[in-house]
C-alpha cells in the first residue's frame, strides 16, 4: 500500500507466498500475536498485498474484507485466497470510510494493517488513522498494526517513507485519537551483516530461530518488528 508518489512493488510474483518457510513463519507470528483480537471478528484489512496475511486471518475471523492499491497484488490474492469469508477490493488506505460503505461490513470489529503504515506519506497516514478512528469508535473496535522497528534498522527500507520506533508509533497513534493497549516485538534477529537467516530452514537451527521469532514479546525496542493493538479514545 503506497502513496502515489512512492514507487510500488512490481508484484511480478506473489512474493509473500514464494518466500522461505522462515519468512512465512515471521508473517504468521504477526497474526498469532493478535489472534484473540481477530478471532470471530469482522475485519477490514488495509494493504493486503498478495493475500498471505488475509488467508491467515480468514482461518480465525468471521469475515475479512481486504484492500490494496496495487491491482496486480489484488489479482494474485483473488487467485490464491479461496476462503469463502474473504472479499477483496482495489482501494487506498485513506478510502476506509468509502470502502466500509460499499462493502456493507456492518459492525466493524477490527482494522488490520500489516506492514502498511511505513509505506504511507504523512498526509495519507493521517487520513488512514483519522478514518480508522471514525470507523472503529462507534463499535469499540480495535486497530491492529505491524511495522518494522526503526530502532533496529540502519536506514529506511525500499518502498518505505517513514519507519517507527515503539515510542514514535505510540505517539503517532495517540495524536490520532488511539490508545495503544498492547505493543510487542517479534524476532530478536542476529546482526544483519551475519546473514544468518538462511540457516533457519535447516533442521539443526530451526528450533533456535523459532525461539528468536517468539523472543522480544516483552522487549519491542529490541525486536525486528513491532505489533500493536490500539483502541479509539
């Protein structure tokens, strides 16, 4: 999910589905961390990409309506995600209110944005958060966000406009009327220059890396990825 002035991922292939089992485990861990929020919920997923996280949530939620600005990504998601409780639509992050009106989701429980907010410029991020607040507040719904931890990165990633630390993520959400009720970390990754992740798929190291994925739950400032749940105030 990108702003119009930011280059989009080409989506020559559905890369979330084609990556290593280790990387897919990292993706799944995001949903596991918020499973209690997703279970039985009506969910609007913003920035669904090729639908990997959509499919993970579909196994828990009552319904998932997923959107992304990238038409190729949506086409991949339509081909791959066959869950009957999933619907898909091409739309922007700032289009939350319009999408809710068109999709007739009703009493919305959750808006989920996995690896999305770092792609949005300041104007669209504000539009997305304001619209999410307006959509969730009447139903006491929850906002679920995951994003790379800027405190553990030496430079802003490709396709990203802004990255967040635990402090700046809390502050940004607070500025838009949200109270963070839970903020955790995923994956205490080894120093990036060691490039050790390729060992994660080999039998002797698999258990070690699974422990590293689960580690950081209570130390988000040290983790690779932040996962938060916020409520509108």
